[in-house]
């Protein structure tokens, strides 16, 4: 599986759970992004079991320091977008990118 942009994947040497930690779902809440950056550095030194995905949820909104660009990413993961991906808005496209990882967890 190709990883979505702004995603770090840490794979342990042995089997275990798949954990997803996501920050920055709302671009104007920077604390989650800072924590993910710190976790990445800490976890690279640890021996883990399973897999850990660290995801910056909404990189475009984070860069713009806005809650969202088109719609609240946190409210659309349950939707079935189907159809033409070119017609999807910023957050819908991001939800589709992240969905395969969330299904693994």
C-alpha cells in the first residue's frame, strides 16, 4: 500500500496491533501535529510490536492555519464518496487517502 502524504509508518520487528495516531484533523489546532512530530522521534528509538501510523490529518488546512478548507474532515469519514474523484473537495480526497490505514487499525 502506498502511504498517503504526511504519513509516517513504523513497523515493528514482531507481530502486534496496528495503531493510528492522527493530529491536525483541524488545521488550526497545532498541538496534535507537534505531538506527532515528537512521537515519531521517540518511537524510532523504541522496539515496538505491530505497526504504528502517525498521520497529519489535514495538511492543507494546517498549512493555512484554518480549521478546514472545504468541510470538517472529522465529520466525513463515514461517508461513501464513490464516483469521480476529481469532483471531491480537499477533505473528501484526504479522507479517501487515509481510509485504508484506518481500516487496518
